């Protein structure tokens, strides 16, 4: 499963469980038992910074693009003092963790075992298709 596919399924899960009213979220996917934090920080250095900003009084303002083909609910949003999470999907285990931004370790990677010992493991919704004949 890639990040976009996980994001779509995670949004369905969020719609059912709504763990909090507002949050800043960054999705990541790994098919191994480890997510490489060093690579993430090098390739996308602003993501962790902006998660931390959303989790503080500094906040983050974001303009929704006028070029987006979807209907815009409004022009922009501002988020501050909100929960912020690095959401990691461990495909090997069909499990994800919502790692609070303040608890993202400084180390080079974050393993499935590390997450199991510190955070709640979650499963995505199982979509069951009805078996019937018309």
C-alpha cells in the first residue's frame, strides 16, 4: 500500500473513530519493520517543523489551492495548539501508530517494536462487500 492509498483508508477510519476534533497529521508508509526518520528529515525537513508548529501557539496557516478540482470548503485554515501526529503504517503488520510529534525520537529510525512499547496500535477498517445476487 502506498501513502495515498493509506491516506484514503486512514481518512475512512478517522471518520468512524474521530480520535480528536482537530489534528495535524503526516502519513508515512513502510513495508518493513522500521521507518527511517533520517531519510524523512532529509527529504521533507519542513514536515516535522510544521507538525511542531501546529502543536504550538505559533500555528500553521494553509491556503487551499484554487486549482484543486475538488469543491473547496473555504479558502484557508489555521491550526494551532492542536494535537499533531506522525502516522506510520507498518504494512508488514497491517498496523499503524499515531506518534505524537513531541514523542518522535531523535534517533535515526523508529521500529515497529519501539511503537508497540510506547503507542496504541490501530487497524484500518475492514470493508466487507455484501455477497448477494440480484
